[in-house]
């Protein structure tokens, strides 16, 4: 866990309060039907599950290992008794 100074915590709290103030002022400035539609769209977007995007485009092969970094071949297991 990261520790922040008292000044940083106060600045973050002030920033959060200011953002809430700006958001409420913005919502008050738009017409009620538009605000209700926006709230419905936001709720619908937040209710959708998060699906992470694949790391690579479909059909692309992964990069081969760099020369000299190839994985070691699998060991062949031949259990022998003690001599």
C-alpha cells in the first residue's frame, strides 16, 4: 500500500469535491429528459460485464523467441536402476 502525505490526501479530497461540484452543475444545466437518458445510458454501460480485449489480432502468430533463448527440449525419462 502506498503512503501519501497529508497534503496529497487533502489535495485529492479537494479535487474530488471540486469534480463532484462541476458534475452536479453540469447535470443541472442540461434539460431533465436529456439528463435522464444520459443516466440510463451510463447505468446500462456500467452493468455490462468487462470483457478484456485479446492481446493480439486474430490469426497472428506469437513472436518466436530471440536467438539463444529457445526453450530447452523436454527430458526423456529413462529410469534406470542403480549400478
